[in-house]
C-alpha cells in the first residue's frame, strides 16, 4: 500500500524474515574500535591522575586542624601527637571580614593539650610563678620567666588573656552561656582583655559567629553519627527484610504474575491511603496545641528536625502530597486498564525468562561492586587532589601596612623588610595553595576526575544492560525453550559484550556523560548566580537546565534500546541506535503506552516494597508500638534510621526490578521484531507466548493436513 510505503520510508524498512536467525548472532566483529581505544587511554590517564594525586595529596589536612606554622594538631608520630586541640590567641579577631574570604582567623593559632579553664591575663599571671607556668601552656616556645610582659606581647609569644573555653571540632571556643538574659563566659558577663580594658562577654559572640553555622551543622552530624552507632544493626536487619521481600516478590511474580500485579496495585493504593489517614490524624491531634500553628516559613531552619513534626503545616503538606500521588495513580489505572492486561502478559513472559536465567537476578550485585569501586576511586582521588596543595603564609597585621595579606616566609620573617616596615605584623598560615604548574592545573584535574567518574559509572551500567539484554534475547528467540538457549546465557552475553562491544559501550556512555557534566556545570552556575538580580539570566539558566534534563532522559532511553540491538545483531552503536529508533517509531503507539505501563507497574512494585518496609521501620524506631518500646534504641532523630532503611530498600528493590525492567524492554523489542519478521504461518510462526498472541488477536496457523 502507498501509505505503508510512505510510513516505512520515513521510519526505515521493517525486518525481513531470516530463517537462519536464531537469536543473538555469534559470529560478530569488534565495534566502535576508535572509541574503545579512546576509553582505554582515558582510563590510563585516570590512573595516572590518581597516582599523581596520591603522591602529592595529604588527607591529614582534612582530618587535623592546622596551627599558624602549618603543623597538624594531634598527628600521630609528631611532637604534637598529644596536642589535639587548636587554640586561638585572640578569638575576637575572627570577627574580621577576611575570615569569610580566606577561611583563616588573623590571629596566632597553636596546638594545645586542653583548652583554658579559667580567666587569666598575662599581666596577673606573670606576678605568680604557678599561674605563669600554667599560662605558658598556651604560649609559643621560647617564653622564659626572665622575659618581661611587654617583650612577650611585642614578640607575640603569648595571648594577652585566657578565657574559659570548651573543645568543639578539635578547636577551643569560649564557653559562652546565658544567665539572666545576658551572655556570659565562664559565668561572668565581663572580662579583662589583658590590655587593662573590661569587655562585655557578648563581644566574644562576633568572634565565634563565623563558626556557628559550621558548629550547628557538625552538631547535627555528630548526633546523626551517634544514631547510626546505636541503630546500625537494626538498619541492617531492615535492609535484609527489604532484600527478602524483594526476592519473595520476584518468586511470586514467577508463578502468579497476574494476581500479584493486581494485589500490588491494591496494596499500593491502601498503603498510600493509610499514609493520608495517618497524616490527617496527626494534623487533627495538633489542633489547639501551643505553637502548632506556626508556619514553616516563620520557623525557618532548625537543626532539631523533630520540631517540624510538631507543626500542623508539616502534616498538612505530607497529606496533600500523598493525596495528589493517590489521585494520579488511580486516574492512570482507570485510563490504562486495557493496556495493563498486555503489560501483565509481558511481565508473565519476563518471569518465565528470569526463571530460565535465574543467575540474572544476582547480576546487579556485580554491577553494584563495580560501581562501588568507581565511586571509591573517584572519592579518594578527589580528597587527595583537594589536599595536594602547599601551606601558604600571609602577613596579618593590626595597624595599616602596605604588605598586608601578602605571601611571606615564616622561617625568616622576623628579620625581613616586611617585619621592619610593619612591626606589629605576623606571618601566619593562611590556607593551602601553590604556584607550581601542578597547582595551576588542579582544577582541571578535578574536572577530569568528575568527568571520568561519570563515564566509568555509565559504562558499568551500560555493560549490565547489554549483558542482560543478550541473555534475555537468547531466551526469546529460542524456538524450543530452554533447549535452544546457551548453557550460561548471562556469562556468554557478558563475554560477547566485553570482547566485541567495549567501544560501543564506551561510545554510548560518553554521550550520556557529556550531557551529565553539562548539567553539573549548569547547576554550578545556578549556585553562583543565586544572588544575581538578572531575571533574564535566571530564566535562561532554568530553561537550559530543563532542556538538558529532558535530553538526558531521551539519551538514556535511546542508549538502552541501542544496547539491546547491539546485543542481538553485533552492529556498531550508531547503526544499532538508528535501528532501535526506527523500530520504536514504527510502533509508536505500543511504545508510548505498553512499554511505559509496564515500567509503571514495576515502579508500583518498588513503591510497595519501600512502603511496607518504611511503615514497619517507622513504627519500630518511633516507638509508636508498645511491643517495640523497650527494644527500639534511644535516638536523637528517629527519622535517621527510617530514612536510611527507606533509601536502602529502594536501592535494593531497584536492583532486583532493574533486571525485570531490562528483561521486559528486551522482550518488548524482540516482540516488535517478531511481528515484523513473522506472520504466523507454518513457515514463519510467531515466537511470542500464547498469552500475548491472544491479547493481540494473533495466532500461529497449523500445518495443513496432507
């Protein structure tokens, strides 16, 4: 027909019947060799960057605080091993705006064994030998009893005063408190600054306020860490339950696919419905409670997240979100009820395929192991690169000085012209940096590290997709199942993928990595331009982010189908992507509805497992059930283990269901090719299962009797 010719002309020629085709082609050659060589060179370069970073980097810069000489406090095997804490000579100088620019307080810092515990000035301590001996614990080396106070202060060897301090994050901060509505330090509202002036304790607040955000964040992190130490074995048990539930679900799908899908749909609706009911009950219970009507905007950011659960607006927001999700799911089920039958047939066939290729269920563990290696290598390299700078020292001064903030050398600074021109200045450690060629290209090496991380991670995922696609394609095209299948379909497919198609895998993952790195750069620009008032720039950036997000989704979908075609026919990436695209275009309605409905049903399965395990974790860790009151651990934030279990459960369920999803996608493409290759005659019978043939009103004609 002319219309058919016009349609197929636009979207490629349909597959012709080939009696020799029995599944994934065995006799194939290497594809995309140039990209394979490029990928190998990039990996070798990545290893070289890692070796360079490990030889130059020093993670101790992250672990230990650094004094004014660039030495690490508390580092094992050094004279400062027992001096774990960093002490500031004058914490009030930390209120300087330069602290925000250079992240270094312009006052002498030294390593001490413990923080000062009482008020003391150098003048008063000098008059008493016992007090002065205590005071010298917070002075630089070289201070003797024969030196005068003026000389000690002029040389900057001792602080002018000591204030009661407490250690936090290995640093000594003033022990500030609140008494009678007034800020106090060591229970006093005033203190002597060592220069004969009485200062208010509130003056110290400005000195430490630059660290308050970090302090609060670290307090939260410490509490979260404590919660993990108290509940890690229960979290592990929750993840084991999630794994067993996922495995049980897969096994039940193998034998009761149709019933399980409908039960799954019903349970998801019930679980979300219960979530709406629970949120409403919490919302109603807080009615009339003092402070419950405060809005989230008025409350602002709080480090104690349990505060948010005592506000009605929080539960109202949860209830609205769950209600919207519930309505969307119900509407989708109403409109797609007919297509669900075909999707169930595909899931049934996927269950049979997985039953014949059981080792495919454990393949995600191999993918997870490879991804863990990639992530670990990237993280370690990033840390070593970020700590491979050299200590930079700068001039810090009290009065006007032309050399202020210039780079200096601490070893000979006392005899340098800078010190002569600015007598009150000091040469202090400022930050880690460097002027060598290596240091100039550090940002480039970090960018290379991030890009190769994306490329390697996408390559590992692509390898898993092609391996599973080859295994399941060998199942579909086997005329007699499982006799016509290879003995070890997953291992055979993995061998073919690595031996012949490393270049194709690298090509597809490279395209995806370029899109992802552009998205990362756009996010970085968005973060940098947050304070900008240019609305057009914000709008343009938002549009670009949206476009590249959509492009990434399209590339992922196209790559996935291209890998299936590569696994079957052994052609290069571009040819396979074109064939897959045209095959899908020729079956646009089936792709848009049937394939997505199947994905939706599998997503509901993941949602159900996460919901069941999440509800169980909520009742256990929150202590809502009396039977678990004595068993559940005491936690600062009970949402920490709950959230960990929920995220872990989703990743576990996603690992199992990703095999199902790949199986369905592979069978779907094979099913579309089956419709084009064959017509149901005895010479060209359909290889699709009988359940699918019935739904599509297709049948194999029997051989006429002679």
